[in-house]
C-alpha cells in the first residue's frame, strides 16, 4: 500500500513559489527538495500551510491566522490570538487519522508538545540550532521520550541539543542537474547566499572580500532593513544586496562568480549553500 503523509509547514510565512516569498530562506527550499524526494519514493504527501500558500503540483490545504515567528533568547514563548501556529495544529490534529504519519517542518514549541497527544506518529524536522530556551528545552525532553522521532541535519546540529544523540539525521540534498556548472568564473566578484539578517554574519564576508579588493554580491531576502542599512553604510559600493531571487534563476547564475563566502555568526544546522556552490563549480 502506498504510504501517505501530512507535512505541516512553518507558521512563519506562506509557502509559495512567488519571487517575493523568501522569508523562510533555506527552509522553504529544503521542504521543496524533500517533497521531490518523496515523489521519487512513491510516497504521497499533502501539505498543511498558512493562508496564501500554493505550490504547483502539490496538494496544499491552508488555514487562516497571523504569521508566527519567534526568534529570540527570551525565557518566554508568547503565542498571540489568531495565530497561524494554533490554526495549523488544530487542523493537523483533526485530519491526522487520514495519514500514516505527520512531519512537522517548523521548529516551534506547540507541535513538539503535541507529540504526547497525536493520533499518529508525529515527526519533527529541526531546521535551526538552539535559539530560544523554551523551545530548546522541550526539544531535549522530547528526544528522550521519543527517540528517533526528531530529525537533525548534521552531527554538529544534534550536538547543540541536550540528548541530541537520540535524534536521527535527515541531511538535506540537492539535485546537481538543476545547477549550471561553470568551469571558469565569468565575474570577478564573490557571492553569498543568505538572508540579510545579523546571524548570517554578512559583515564578516564583506570585510574578507574588501580585504582583497573584491566586491561581495548577496542573494537573499532583506529580512532586517536596519542591518541592511548599516551594511551599506560600512561597505558602500563594495557590497550589493540583490534581495530574494527565484531558485530556478539563482541556480543558473551562482557559478558565474569567483567564489562563495559563508560566514554565519552561529552554527548552521546544515549549510545547503555550500552544496549549491560546489554544484556550480565554485570554491566555497
């Protein structure tokens, strides 16, 4: 019998192929790659996501609610009224019995707590390292109660969490055939693939490039406009922020640069940009 699973997307934003929908960054692209892999394995997958979501070729059910995104180190985890996260998991609980299991693609407290009460197995795919004490705590506790039901992306990733040894590794992958390979660079510039946000450490990449008189080109959603302004003031014409590009277009131009620089200010769960650069023939 063909297996059927339900994937619950992150409540942080709508899941779409629209060129302006880059808020989720690599998480969005990893989910799309995951769906492609499931098709190859003949596993049917439906998606539950915030209102406004749409992906060509996939069955998506949407729910209403304000986008929910917590990214701080506070010892609180507030959930507001009319939040997409509560709508998503209310609906997921109602329809879960129609599936063999459910995969949570968001790193939030509520679905991890819900592992106790779900009618079918609920797997969580972590996409970040430690970022909030409340979430980090329940991840560590659930890893003990439900061994091999939480997926991390690498050994370094699991090592960030207490009881990470109880997690299994679900490493991201890319299809190298989708990327244009360049034997030699066309542009004498360096490139970074990252959201424009302080944790990505773009200033360090820009300083490195500037130290050898190279310009840094950054492709990624400008998530923090204040941070972006500071970068432009410091580096001027030695830095260009391109904003979000549709992945299909980006895969054809990454390799035209001289090298990829990645300098995050935290441990990346898995540097997919490293694989993308190598697939295009770039030094990373």
